C-alpha cells in the first residue's frame, strides 16, 4: 500500500495525471488536461496570543519543505485564505515559482472548487484544519477524517479529469504524533 501511494504521489508531483483505471477508456475522458489541486493546511503557527498568528520556526521548515516538494510540479496558481499563517506557508513556494498568491474566501468552498475545476493548470490551495478537508470534498475528492488541532503534515493531491476525481494523501515533514 505504501509503495502504491508513493508511486501515485510521485506521478502527480512530477506532472503525470492519475486517473482511475476504470476510466481509462478514452471515450469517457475529456480531452482537456486534468486540473491538479494540491491542498494543504497552513504550517505550524506561533502561539502569539493573536487571532491571526504567524507561523513558527518549525512552520517555516515545513513551508520550505513543501516548496521543495512542489518544485517540479509546474504550479500555475497559488491560492490562500487571507491570514498571515496561510500566506506565510505559501511564501517559499511563491518565491520559488514566481507566482503571486491569490486570495480566496474560505466561507464559500463550493464556489471556489467550481472555479478551480474550470481553471486549467496546477493549483496550490492553502487552508486551515476546518477548511482543508472541506476543500478536498468540494472538489469531489476523499478527505479522509478531520484534521486534528496539531496536525500539519497532510498534503492532498486531487486530480480532476472530466467527471473522474482521484485523491492521493501524502504526509510530509515532521509527522503528527497522533498517527
């Protein structure tokens, strides 16, 4: 199971679409290139007593690791909620790719998911513990269970090819102790 998940994650990270084998019949696939959406929660936040904290030093480490992991993903868009911790988590990837971070409204995930599915390319979406699984579900993917308060190591790769949707969940960086 681990090898299969790693292989699927590698295929998507390096630009090859993952489409369920049951949909391999070309008559059922759209000729349009799949939309690939990398969905991640912001990195570890600093407990600074504010309602909009920055990320901590371990959070910076995780955000830089994510930028390295996505270096060959050919990202075309980066989307973030309008919070310091999400924008800061995306900053190393934005700097590495030269892409601007575009803000989205986390209170309307359904509309944002439709916008993503209609926008060809490869998107990084930065969210929160309470919005990341919802974003995956809104795209038609499988979010698994809820994200725990101190869980920062999930990276979802959701591939949308016509009506076919596949989800790969990988863990990265310092693992969540609750696994």
